[in-house]
C-alpha cells in the first residue's frame, strides 16, 4: 500500500506499507517513508517490502536484518550457547574481516562479497587462515539458512591452494636455545622447566599444561599424552587430534624430570603459572627473548624448533610425525621442508670440476 502526501517543506512524500504473516500466522508489517522520490521509486520499495514478507512467511526471519544485527542478536548468542569453545575465535575473526558487509542486508550479501573478503585476507595471511575465515563466515550463513534464508553466499566460493601467503615458522637456532635456557634458569626460574621441557618433547602448550606425574614412566623413559588445557574455557579436554600418544623422554632432561616427579602422583608435572593458565605464555616468551637479544618467538615456536632440529639430527620422518601428534603428513610437511632433510646431499650429484684455491697474490691483472 502506498500513501502520497505533502511534507512540511511542500515536497511530495510517500509512506509505503506492506502486511503479511510469519510462518506461525502472526501478523508482520513493514513500513518505510520516502521524501521527494518518484512514484516509480515508491513502487519499487513496495515490491521489496513484499518480497521480504514472502521470505519471512517462508521462515527467513533474518531477511530484513543487517549482517551486523544478525550476528549480535541471533548468531553470536546461539554460538556462545552451543559452541563456547569456538565463540572467541569466530567472533574476533568475523568482526575483523567481515567489516565490508556488516551494514548490508542479509539477503543482499552475495558470493562476490565473500570473495572480496577472502581476497583481502589472502594479501597478508596464510592459506590456512583464508580457509579458516571462510569456514567461520560459512558457519554464520549456515545458521541463517537453518532459519529460512534461501541462499548461502559462501556455498559456491572455492579457495585455490596457491591463495594466501606462506609464512616460514619461527625457529630458534641451537646457540639461541642455549642462550634462552641459560638466561631463563637465572632470570625466569618460574618458566625455565616449562621451556626446557617443550624444547625436548615438542608438546603443544595445552598438552604440557595437563601432563600429570602419573603420565610419566621414569623406568621406560616415556610420557603419555592424552589431555590438553583450553585456556578460553578454563577446562581440560582431549588433545587437538582427539588421540593419545606416547613420546620418549630425552636423556638430557631426565635429571630435571626426576626432580619434577617429587610430589603428589596426581599433581601436575610442570610448575603452575597464572599467565599460562590464561593463555598468555607467548607474551611472556616473546618479551624475554627480546630482553636477551635472541629471535622473539611465540610459545608454539618452541614446538617448531624441536621438530625442525629433531628432523635435522637424522630422526626419521614417520617417527617425528608420531612424536609430534600430526594426524597427516600434509600438515607436517612444512617442518620437513624447513629442515631440508629430503634434500640433503642432492646437489652433490652435480660433480662439477672447479679450479683449486688460488692465492690472491698470484692472480694476474689482465687490465693493466
């Protein structure tokens, strides 16, 4: 229904209204005002409102909402209730990258909008991050489709393997490891055992956090890994892959492990730390590395350091993969490439003849 009137400025204006019902039979009204438009514009608006009402009757209760309103009023509350462990990651990622579509109507967002967002992510982030952002966006629209939205704009978006920058993991050199542990023993005794343990086991932060004394066998020199700490939820859960594994204890840290084994068998092996409990372990390590003049690495980089040096030392790829807990070789390949173990000695096959060493004093200057 279109009502024409003259506003206070003497200009032609329209009130456009449309009536309908939702899928439960409740009456729904949509009303908009237009100042100084053409009659055709009012007709176009009326058609748009009627289409919205048709969508609502079909079950799409989000069609008249902006993406921002939908996230705040519908999706985030649902996610917090059903997947609290994913809530923070999804919220931060979507709020960071989906800004271009935040004020668009839900039914106006299309595949090109999603591609534009992912192209922006790919300019500064790795392929895995691009995939993760797409997954989070897809999750938001899947829930909307469950509520009646007709099309998921993420459905037809594919990501090429070459999309996204690849970043080389930060790894400490052996001299840097020595500097770190020597300095930590004196200046960071509350973190020394922690860092030393990770550098000799390659465990993830959450896995280290949940190692208990009864998980350690001094006789067999083995550690059983079956739990991980989630700092976001403040709970102990299964490992990242959901599988347990057993890893050997290096002889170099056996004396330290024996010291740590003194106490309640059910107690944690490594000393507790509030910043570690809250997931701020990388912040502590980076700041300390800067203060002693070595590469400022994240906590997870200690795991990368362990794996890279273990491969370089001659440990076989299958054994390293089992120790690390990587479920497939694809995700482990980056450490193999970083260590270069599959390439060692390859260039020796060239066997090119080169001149022997020549004293600089015996070189004849041909340009005199």
